[in-house]
């Protein structure tokens, strides 16, 4: 995988993440991510997976089985990161007015970004000669 391909994919993942987490995430999704198995949290994670499939098809050679595995893994990881953050925030009784909330949000976002790096590492390994 060329450096240009990696950087293109990473830039597209950043745009995708911004759209899915901050522009297109509905109140229904946000308020229900802490209830394990709720359709709102599943829909949010599914949106991330679907958008990641678009990123992968735009930035890398077509590998259907690997893409399927990556987007399913990303959706599952994304779901559980969000669910865990919602559980911690709820059980701690904190909200957007507390400094701790922003620490947890920052960790949540960092974990999502590390997921994209892991996906790109898997692609790089798969495309290695």
C-alpha cells in the first residue's frame, strides 16, 4: 500500500468520522448508546461501518472479504467504545458541564482514531508483496 493511498484513506476516515459522529448522529442514537443492544447505538455503529466501506472502496484496491471483515470489526469496536463511554459517564453522574466528561469524550475519540490506524495496518499487511 503506497504512502499516498494510506494518507488518502486516513484523510477520508477523518471526514467520515466527523460526519458520522458530529453531523449525522441523531439524538435517538446519542441518547440510546448506553443501553446495550438498543437500535440507536446499533444504527450509529452501522453507519460508521457503511461509511468505512465507502472509504475503503475509494482509497484502496477492491478486496471484498477483507473489507467486509474490517467494516464489521470496526462497527463492533465502535459500538463497544461508545457503549463503554456512555456507561462510565452515566454511572459517574457526569455531563457536558464536568471536566471529566470531556476527558472521557477525548478518550472515546482517540480510541476511534486508533481503530482507523489498525484498519490501515491490516490493509497494508494484506497488500504487502
